[in-house]
C-alpha cells in the first residue's frame, strides 16, 4: 500500500493567519505541509515551538504522534497546539529519515509532550533528542522492534489489511499459528540466544532513583553520603487501588514521596496497529473498548474524525441522539468516578452503590438503543445505527427531569460537606493552573485547576453550540475540587439533556445509505470530543484505500498521568491512592 505523496491528490496547505506569521518569522525553515499545517526544519523546531507558545499564544499542546511514510523514506511527527481562549489547532510537523530517526524533544517547551514522545519512540523508533527520560512506555525494555513501523510484522502476521483472504469469504481459513514454523506466539530476533538472556526490563526504571543533587553545588551524590533513608516501593501492578494493572514506582524519604513514576503497558494490545489493519467501520467496536465506561463518547470522537475526511454531516435527529448519548455517558462516568474515589478513601462500595443504581437505569436506555449496555457500537459515519422510540424519549425525560437530579443532590448532600472527605481531599494533590496546562491535562483535571477549557465550547462539534450550558470550573486544583467539578458537570449535562430531549426532531438517522465498506478520500484529519475524562482525539491519515493508513488515539487517561508525579510529591503513600482516584483513569484507554 502506498502512502500519501506530493501529488495533486495531496494539496499543500494554504499558509494564512498564524501559519503565515510562522513562515514570516522562520523563513525557509517553515514550509507548507500536505493537507494542513506546516513542516518545520529540525534545527529550528524548539525555537519555533517557543514562538508558537509564547508569541502566537498556543499554550496548550494537545496531541503528538508520528506517521511512517515508508515509501518516501521518512517519519513525520505531527503536533496539534491550541489556544486556551478557543478556536482550531495550529498543526505543525517535523520530518526525519527512517534510518537513525531523530527529532528534537519539545518537553522543555511543553512538558505534556513527555509521555507522547516516549510512545512515539516505543512504537515508531523515533529518538527525541533532549528528552529527559526517553525509554519505552507501553512495551518493555528489550522488546524487539517498534510495532507501528510499516515494515514490522507480528508473529502471527497474515496480511497487511483486513478482510484477510484466508478468512473471507469462504470462512475455511488456515490458522495462523499452523503456518509459523515455531508454532508459538513468539518471534525471535535472528541473533537471539535464549541461554544468554537476562531480564533487564526494569534497569532503566530504577537508574537514578536513589540519587539526588546537593542544593549548593548541584553535584549528584548517593543517599548514603548524606545519611538519609530513601526507599523505592512498587505500588501495583496488582493492587486494588490502582484501578487495573497499573504500577507506580514510588521513591520515599521516610514516609514522604519525593518521586513517583507511572509504569504502564500491562494491558497494551497495540490498538492502533489493529486499527490500521481494520477497515474503517471495523474500528468502531474497537473504540468501545478504550474506556469501557464511555463507549458512546468514544464512538463519537472516531465518527467525527472520519466524517471530516468524508465531508459529510449527519441528519438533525442523529446529531441530537449523539449529544443525548454522550451526555448520559458523562453522567454515568462521573457517578462511577465519585463512587470509586470514595472506595479509595476507605468507604468501600457503599457510596458506589448509591451511584450504580442510576447508572443501571441509563444503561437500560443504552441497551434498548444499541443492543448492548456497555460495548454499544452505536455511532456510524454520517449518523447512528438505530433510532429510538417515543417511549424511550419519555423514559429518558423521566430520568433527566426527576430521578437523576434527586440522585445527584443526594450525593452532594452526603459527601460535599463530610468532614472526613474534606480532611482527606482538601489541599491534597494540588495541580496549579500553569502546570495543568503545561502537562497537557484535560477534562475535570484541567478545569479543577482553574482553566475553563472545554472542547464543547472551545471548538464546538456536533450541535453543542446550540445548547445553553456553562463550563464548570474550580480553582484550588486539589482532590476535593476534582470531586466537586464532577458534581458540577453532571448538573450541566442535565441542562443539555433537557434541551436536547425537548427539541429532538423527527427524521432520518443516517446520511445516505448504510455501507459496510467506505472509501475515505486521501487526507488527514484530527477529530476531538470532550469525553468525560478529557479530550479524546483521533488522528486519521487516509491514502484512499478501505483501511486507515494511520490511526492514532489521543487518550485523556494516558496524558493526564503525565502530571501524577507533580501531584504526589510531598504527600504520603495513603494520599497517592486518593490522588490517582481523582484523575479517574481506565487502563484500557491508558494502555491501548
């Protein structure tokens, strides 16, 4: 399969506005990119990034990813930066040859690039020069190869794209493992000798954890020189407070945390590689499994990205159904988040059960509309899969006008002024607003730190610009405010739901005819939505074939963890459990 090339099918972006200013400032080091944005020469990339942040005002780096243009012989690193005041992205790119790929790190400009650059190194093999901690993040040290490269093949590799000829249409396929000579789910490097193997997967993790610098000279010294007690402790990956197979390597000075490093990837299944093998529609049920609590919202983000490439708009009724499902999902998520936060505080499952009853009633509606309570697979390109009845609308209104307000008010009354909750949450895990932006946090984590940034308002999608609602914001940036912001957001979701349910028109639910296989025109698109956990983005590169050439997910749970170390420093181990719970992560989305 060929990648997009510089032909008439790949027009160059028009340099207007801030892109023209960037071109004027850096001259020939800035060139128009294909489809959108600019390509910046590597030797001025860091300087240009500072100019974009400080002079042009794009303080928020949302997404960093890479594309392997194997036929052209280069990687392209793609950045999407935004202004906090709202508006669309400034898209800029950097290129590097595939052999010995290197790009300057932008962590010094936007610390939120940290995990995203590590992911690009891990899965693509691009070395980011100047990165303070460049190592694998989803795979283990010692893994052979970089799986998102177009020339990397897995052990049971069959074909580049689905549908596989061995499985379709006859259905009598030869099992992949029967065609691999070692008959095992292992692919060995040619020079690999099992007798010489030593497990070094954690070596990089622990290097430097027992070191720190003198305040007067900056000289790195061993702890024994200063006669202090430092201990490195693993929390997880099998630990009830980590919300899944997630590990935190904590460095303690006595009982005080001086450093915390998240270790993830235990649930990694290379979702993006699978997505590039699938046809476009086949990816929709896979998005359900990113954040199993928020499948409706996950579907919506992916649908919007592909619709940008297709140039289609859903019918009015479908748009209303999408908003209704997304806002019900927000309430479901926040009810669960609050319930699990109370679990982490020690009130084991009693508060969660107060929330779960209302969640079950919403899932009843999801099941009737989609056929499934959690893996809904409901959105389609240009609309939704199924319509809902008038009786469904009536029961949804009963929830929105009567049942849910009472449940939210009850949680608020029981929890908000509870002395134990205040004692454990106020002043704990504080994330100042400047760091919340710098670390690219999103959703309730960002808005609880005083930044009123919500994609539904900043860059409205679907029909959100029609509804009257406020962007919930709190200003202390601690665990307590991250709890309160979710209460606030549920009230705002009820406002949106009342308007949508009252105004939903009759009509079609799908633009055009339903299709199992679509041909997406060549191009590039980034579609994003305000998921309950933060900005969920899909970056899609199409080469005109039935399968995405590049399929990347900007997962809010993953990027919000970039700030976890900053939140935990100076606190006790018991506080870590609560701080992590206040971020509200799901490991399927973190590890992908």
